[in-house]
């Protein structure tokens, strides 16, 4: 069995980078959003504040948002790396990151209400492993998912009577945009939507969540979904909800959609709302080197 | 821009309208889910005794004419034991909707800072008792922490650090009035406009 030297230290750096620096694609999308807003509007002022905050957090190495969220680690690894060793290392890194204030103590016992104080607890942090066919290359993707935006996720079961949304692509459009209206400014828009059409209740949300961290410039290989992504983003922005729900042009920074086969009886549409503080970073171990992106 | 300094008078609140930008100076108290449940259950809907009574007595004069901030900060305690705010943006306010109108009524809170807006009960309490809802930029946590000059006190850390009452002195903390004391709510307006556009899109 193989090991990774200094894995705790590397994971700690991954957490620091994720909490304090936003991915470049999100930063540029926020900047182009700001240019579309009316001069002197609350929407424009909000996006200016957001940009200043992003720069300041990066310089000071402090959290972009105080809700450092649920830490979700997505790991891809060769067959001969033990996952238990990685799980222990990531958990220790999370504890140290909490002491260093890169993370807020965020793990609350759902029955007693007690905060564990170090971001660990039942199924916390969330760590997912996928074995891949590459040798000696490990990819660790970390997402910090804030609670305010997570609360704006939704799962619809089609047909959905209140919107007259049927079991077709038009029904899918209706429910996705309905949730954008429902969310208003509460999930800290402008947002990136991650969507899964189909699957079961659990896989639908899991796949939608992974979509929410696809790079914005990334084009969906399925042309039907690629068109739908574009259409939802355009229509979402036409709703006029704007940054923080103040009204304006920039409601969505992007939409990312996948599909999963479903059983004939079920037709779920699962939607994950990712706030503008879409914190995610990737750490790669290859040829004995570590890199962060 | 209008400056608000605590304790805030009713007159100053009545002069504010949706869309006004305010700059806040003075003392604010953070309170979120656990703190709101506690204030209502232990201070308002029952007669407190012991430590609960003591804390109510301590915070009452600060809440009167004062500010509640919906925020669960990232904090740091230095070697001397003094706390500092590292990151402190607003949390989603709608979760406090069942409680806030009771808190405004009981303590004479003049301003509630948060994000995402609040509902009809809070809006009615703003009108009846002279209060406003102020919107800070969600996620702008490092920036807003720079406006916190000093942590004056902390209470109920057993709720967990994000859920505790943090009594803070703020300077030039800028917010937008999105719910005023005259029944105005930007959140209601944007919701109804965006729902209207949605209905147009789908011929509803």
C-alpha cells in the first residue's frame, strides 16, 4: 500500500486556498456581470463590494465568506492507495484549518444541537472516493458549500401540478426557473446552478452538486444539455432578480446540467444553488509533486 | 448616505426609505437561529431567572434603540483573551421570521441587519414599532470584518461560536435599507416582478 508524504500539510494548504481564493472563472464572471449593471444601481454597488471582498480575502488569507460551509472532498485515486489513510489526513487537516480560522466551526450535532468545535462529526467532513485507472496520480477536489446557498437547493418530482410542469423538457425548464424565483437573494446570488435531470433522490442531488463546480467555460458534451444550460442562464438573468436579490441583470453566472437514467415511475429534477462565493480548488499529486489549481 | 448612530431614535428610522444607503456606527449584537429561539422562549414568552435574567438585564439597554445583526462570524482569540472578528458577513434572515417581530416589540430594536430580507410579520413590526431591515452584502465577510472595531463582549458561547451573542462596536458599516417602517419592501417588489416575468415566459 502506498502513502503520500505530508498529506495533512498539503490538505491544509488546499483548505486555506479554497476558503480564501475564488476560482478565476467565477471572478471574471462577476466582473462581466458588474459591467452589465446600471451605473449607480444597488446591483452594481453589490458586485463592487463582492470584488473588493474577494481581493481583500486573498491578500489577507482570511475566509471570503464567514460561512465556510460543509467541506466536501472528492478524491480520485489509483487502486493501491488506502482510502482510510486519506480520510484520516483530510479530517486532521480540517481540524487544524479550524484552529487557524480558515474554517468556522460548523459541525453541529443534529439531535443535541452541540457544535463539535472542530468541524468533525457524524459524516462530517464529507469525503467521497472514486478509484480511477491512472497510476500514481491522485486528484483531490475540495468544495466549501455554504449553508445559505445549500438551503436554496430543491428537488422536484415531475409531473409537478402547481406549475403545470410535465414529464418533458418544458417541465424541466419550468421547475429549474421556478427555484431561481423562489431563491431570490437568499442564497447569495449571482449563482451557478448545478442540475441533474433524472436519477434517484440521492444520486440526483449528488450529481447536481458535482455539476455546480464545473468550470464556467466548460461546454457540455451533450448538445441538448449544452443548449439548455445556455437557455436557463439567459432566462434566469431575464427574471431581474439581480445580485443579492436587489434587482438587476446578473442573477445567474452559469448553469451546468447532467442527466441520469431514471426508473419509469420517477422523474426527479434536482437543483443545487451555488452562491457567488463558489469556493472550490483542486490538488493533484503526480510524479511525486503536488500542485493546486 | 445617512449615518445611523446607536442608540437610534424612532425619528431617524421613520426618515428612512427603501433604497437608502446607511452607514452604521455604534454597538450591534449578533444573533442568529439559536439566539433568536432563546430570546423568545427564555426572555419574552417566559419570565427568566438566574443567568437568563441577568443576561436579559445586560442586553436590554443595548437592544433598546439598538441593532441586531444576523451573523455567525469567524473569530480569533488572541493571547490576552481578547476576541477579534476575522470574517463576518450576514446570514440568511428569513430563518428568524417567526421570532424577529417579537424581539422588535419586546426590546425596541431599531434595525435588523441581514441578507435576503424578511417576511410580513417583520415588516408589520417595522411599521408598528419603528424599525428597519438593513441588507448587507452576503458573503462579503472579510470586508465587513474590517468594520468591526472591537468585540465588546460575548454571551452564550455554549450555543457554538457562530450562534453566540457577539456584542460588537462597528464603524462605517454600510448597508442598504430594503424594508422600511412605511410598509416598503424591496424583497416583495423584486419577488412580484420576477414572478411576473416567469409567468410571462411560460404563458401563465
